[in-house]
C-alpha cells in the first residue's frame, strides 16, 4: 500500500523530499520515484520541486470512514448497512454485486480510486485517487422491477439535493442519469437491478462525482467535464463532508422513492431538467431522429415532441442537444 501512504504524505500540499518519503516508508528513493510515477499515471499532478521534493499543487482530503459515519445524523447511521472506505476497488458497484445476498440494505461502499470504474453502456469512468468521489449503494425493494421506473432520475435529484445542502449551485439534470453544469458533466449515475421481476429486487446505485479535475483528466474524459472546484470558486468542499451529505441524501431519498416512487421526485426533476424545450438528436433502437425535449412522463420516460407536433416516449436512447 505504498501508493496510499505516499498520497497521505503529500495530502497537505507541502513539499516533501524523496529522502524523507523513503525514510518514513522504509523503502528506497527509487521505490518512491516509481510510486510517484504510478500516481501520476492515475491522474494525480504530483510536481517535482528539485531538492524540496514532491508536492501536490493544492491540498486534498483523504476519505475517513469513521469521520463519515460520525458526521451522519443518528437516524441515518441507524439505517445503514455497511459503510466502508477502500483504497482501491475495480468498481464499488462490482464489489457490491459480488457480495450478493450477504450485503445488507443501504450498504455504502466508497473507494479512493477504481481500476475499472463503469459508466452507462459500459463506458469507463475515470477514477484518479484522492480527487473525486466514487460511491455505490445497495438498496433492497420488496416491489419488482416495474415499480422502480424512474429510479436513476430520482437518484439524480438526490445528488442535486446533496449539492444544494453544500451551497453548490449551477448544476442540472440530463435524462436519464447525468448531472451537468454549463461547463460539462459533473456526475454520473449507474443503476443496475437484480432479483425477481415481480419482487423482491435490489438496486446497486453507482455515483461518480467530480470534485477536482486537472486539465489532463478533462482531456481524457472525451467530453466536456466540470467539477465542484469550478462551481465553488476554485476550492471544492471537503471530500468527507461531500460523502456525508451524499450518503444522508441517499438514505432519505431512497426511502422516499420506496414510499412514493418517481412521483415524489417529478417536480424536482422538472425544475432541473436540462433537455426540456431544447432541440435534441436521439439515437437508439428507433434509429436516429430529431425532436424537442418535452419533459418526462410519470414513469420517468423521456418525452419528445416530433416535427409534426406529436409526442413520443423514449425509454432508452443516447441524447445530445442539437446545435441551433
């Protein structure tokens, strides 16, 4: 776990010499250099300052599982299953899926980094260590799959509720599972279901939230991307506090979804809907066509208005905003 120890040494943002790092870690300076290169390859912009040593351009906060648990309201702590912070997983969602029936309801897994983070349609999710938030939650439902229509949209609303509690503004929702700002993608939601069609079933809900992105990471993303640092004036909120607010919002919001379904989130989704009244291009099972966003229906399906004025419901498609 030398990489984890090295990141902890550099987390303050102060320069630390390679010799000091080697002595504290009980390894050679060559081993320190190798781990610095490994962290750089994973997306951390570690600077070399000659005799002064290595430093990060800004401080970062490592995740602290006990601090996160202690920061949650007592009522939320009492409802959680597992609450675990890992240094590295292939994917927090994959780990919950492997646990299967052994995972308790409302189990939450976080990782400092992921080696195989996943987005929608199998797309990779960049997961540099120490910079962003990678969290998955297991929620069990007595109802079947049909009752979970609109769950990914509701989770998007839940993410925005957590951000609003932190004073973060300027984000909205793109159907079906993206949180965006004017600068680009801020967070993604991936919901994977298992169980019986008539019930019971379980949802593994994965959330990737950008707190701080370097220019190199933005270039690797392959699409416009944004982070909380940008929306917060240059410095993101403490990562542990973001985790606390997101876990609390998930616990309360998923209970609300279990009671009310998507109906309990429809008004909030409409308030943040970035596709309504926008010219869109859609591609999927129905081919490629243009339409105008017209909100979502009671199930959470995208509503679009065609050129002849008729409405069409879309359950699955890739959607881009068409340039005027």
